[in-house]
C-alpha cells in the first residue's frame, strides 16, 4: 500500500469514527430527553393530584407553586416542559389539549388508568411525536449516515453498500428507496414494502406485521390503508392498543 493510499484510508477511518461518535452522542441525548420528559410529566400528574376516574378537560386542583416538584413555573399560568397546563396558583385548573385528552380517554378504555402509567405513556408519546400523528421522514437520512449503518465496515446490519457512491446513488432515488432499504424484507414487509409501512401515528407504528396486528385490534384495515394510522382518532386508538399490549 502506497503512502498516499494509506493516508487516505486512515483519513476515511477517522471520518467514520467521528460519525459513529456523533451518532452515539445523539442517541444518548435522546435517551436523556425521554427520561427527563417522563420524570417531568409524572411529577405534573402527582402535583395536580388528578382523579383520573373523574377526568375532564378542566379539573380544579390545589397546588403549591412548584415547591419541591422540579417543575418550572412558566411565565403564563402553568409549568413548562410538561405539555400540560397546570395552574400556577392554588385553585386554578388543569387543562389538556384535545389530542392529549383523546389519548387519555382511549387508554382508560383499554384499562390503563394508573396515574403513573398514564404519565409515563404521555411522556413517551410527547417524545416520539409531540401528540401530532405523522409519517416518518425517511428522506432525512444522508448517504453518509446510511453508509455508516449499512456499509462493509460495520457489523450490526447486513451490508447493503460496498462504497459511498452506492449509498449516494440510493439516496438520489428518493425517500421510497431509502424506506425500502431501512425496512424492506423484515417486520412482515416484502422487499419493496419498507416505505409503505414506515413509521406512522403517535407511536410511529412500523412494519406490515404491526399494521396488521394492531389494525385488527382496533377494527381498522391498516394493511390496505396504512395512512389511516395518521388519522388523529385512529392514532389514539392505536397508541392505546399498543401500550395495552405491552403492559
């Protein structure tokens, strides 16, 4: 190996190492954000002393302004970081947005009524989708990221590329090609169904087998109509069915 080739090879390995470190750091940040979100929402429920058997959009509660809760009072009349408005003054109410209220209602129908369980579920949904049903943006993946995940140097996944040029060629074909690479041939998907059954809804339901399983549980044909997973009402039913199944 010539000095020039050796130098180029070392530089490439250095770039790959830096990219891996960045991916690990991003993964750790997301984990910490989820843990923080879960803690904050759980504290909000405990602070408000919500009687979930009598849940409504407006419940009068007595609270002390942030004392010993770890929740930060906002400049308005609530606590920041929770996705839930809790009155900052004693006697003010607690109010949830419509999509949050819909999810709580569906969870209760599934027999999930424990305040801590509900708080944790809401925190997870907040972290995953912000209570806004949506489709996964598979087009966000760069050729470099895909090469690091599916190139010949890694060992976690089956190699799909032998060069960066191959990864760039795939990305140039658009999101459908990327989705088929990520999810095709697994989770019940045929090789060309990865994009069709990509993540959707409040919980980013992924894979044909999951669309079929949870669609049957709520009585909706999601295999034929996967975009229905983004319908707000159906998305709440799906999330509730999923968490009930995981209990």
